[in-house]
């Protein structure tokens, strides 16, 4: 077996099959587990018109699911996007947003 092969491919574990406490056997391997399917009801949706790019959502996100991307928008050089593969829908980003640019919307079956 190739040592460079990813942990998830070698172990073939879904999040439901992970060992108790989610023990990670290799550093950085948590990126391989897409935990976004843990969301139950709602996911954050960012309104680009309202967003002032203060990045408070990026600072407070406990799952590092808010990404700063070099995507120009009007006078701004950066934008924010949600990594739905890792977002658990806690709503902290929406609660901390000073301009209410993040709304928690009903979850659909598609993860974008």
C-alpha cells in the first residue's frame, strides 16, 4: 500500500464509523472527513450585497468553514464563501455578523 495514499482511502471510514472521540491517526487528516453532512436543519447563506468584508464570521467559525477567497466584488479585493463540506450549521457566523449579511436557510439535499 502506498504511504502517500490518504487516510480515508486506506481506512474507508465514514463519519459514522470513525472511532470514539474521532481519533485522528495522522496530522492534518481532519480535512479528509467531510463533516458537513452533520447539519440537521439550516446552513448559512452570505448576501454579497450586505457583506462589508469585516471577516468576523471567518474569525468566529469553529469549523473553519468560512473561507476568505481572492474574489473581487465591487470595491473589495476579497470575499467570503462557506465550505459546506465542513460547515455543521451552528449559526455562530450569522449571530456574529454585524450587518446581518448571513442568513441561516433551510438545508437542501444538494451541498454546494
